[in-house]
């Protein structure tokens, strides 16, 4: 089924293959192939890959479906809430929100479609229905829109920070306060395409946290609420105050502690999602629980702390 997408303002004036590459999240060579084979075109005008996309034009996307079995499926991804408008999944670690260049693992969107879950056609190609994402290395609750009405309304709620997102994180060290707010802009780090950092040139980012449990000088379990939703926000903010997430080697975690606790990723889980239902407007709360690897690491930390107290 073909999709019609207005030329994005940010891509007006760009070469057509460059624009298609950015719109679909594919390589430029892949974009050129899609244009050459007629799978991506502009209505009422013949464009080659080197032509320039103009303001007001409409891009028609009619991709030949690739075999679904090429993408692994997350069979263990639980659904915590579902109705005709939205579905909230409990995303396992190692599952991406949607397909992207270079990613060959399972995705939330692909796994839902494989189960026959209807997803709205609203949204960028390959990212339909997605209004908020979790990192591949972060587990927990993620909402996907099934209806057009839900996509429009939930996108607004996320953009205006009306959705309450609660995470639990195990951070290194002993946080001084029982609760605090980190208000520091986040931008892409110059040293890496994958890392982010606190920088005056970044976008506003606000993280609220409350201590749930302390483990002496080694670690602190915290409840985290995000006022904004920047990429790697929790990881970057806690690293910036000298308390990286346990297991988060990218942002300065102690690899020895992670190994002793038996954890191979950052200790971070999206525990609760609260939102106003897009159709009924009823305040809706969806909850998760710790996956096995995080529960095991937390139990190991509690055991270490208990031993220290007995000495």
C-alpha cells in the first residue's frame, strides 16, 4: 500500500536521494535504488535521484515488502495493556523500537506486526505508530498507537510532557540528597556518533529522582521521572553528576562492579507509564516489574550490602 508524505520543510532543496535517505532512515545508495525502481517518487513530476525536492511537493512511497522472516521476532515481549487505540508492551533488552540502518535484531514494531496487531499508518515509514522510544539496552514499558486518533493525541501528550514516565535505576555511589532534580541541556558528544553529553549547546533536559534504597558507598536505587525525553537522558544526567548507572560502560560505569553483580547492560527499567487515554480521556496507569537480569543484580547488591553491615 502506497503512502503519501508531504515534503518535510527541513529537506526542501535537498537532493532527492538525500531526502529519501533521511525520510526512510536508509543509506543513500538504498535510497537511490528505491528511486530508480520507482518505489519512491514525487507526485506529478519525474525526479531523478539528483533532482531537488521542492516545497509543497508530495512524496509517494510504495515499497515492495521484504520477507518478514529476515527480521528476528521478540517472542518474549509481553503486552501489558491493549485496546483498539493503543498497545503498551514490556520491551525486553536487546529489542529496538523500530528498524534502522545497521540494526539486524528484533524490533517492537516488527514483532507487533508479526503477531497481527493492527498499527496506524500515521508516522514515518518503518516507524508507524511510534510516539516515544526506549534504547535497545533499556527494558520496560513502551506505548505504540493502533489508531490514527491515538497517534495524533499521544504524540501531542508526549510532546507537551503530559505523559508520566517512571523509571527505576541503580546508580553507582551514594547520592547525597534523598531527592533532587538535574536540569542540564543534552547534545551529541563530539567524540562519538553514539554518545551524548551535557553541553550548553544541547536541548533542554530535566530529570527528577527520589532515592528508594541505599547500598552504602557502592550504589543507590532511585525512582526517576523525566520531564523531557532526550536520547540517553537518564544515563547522561547521572553520569554528569558522577553517578553513572551500574553496568553503563559507555558513560563511565565500573566494569568490575557490573561483572560481580552479573549484569551486562545498564541497570535501567521503564517501570510505569501514566497517560490520559486518547479516546476516553480516562487517566490510565500501566505497570511493569523487573526483568530477570536486573532483579538478579539487585539481589546480589542487597546481599553484598547485608554482608558489609554484618562486618
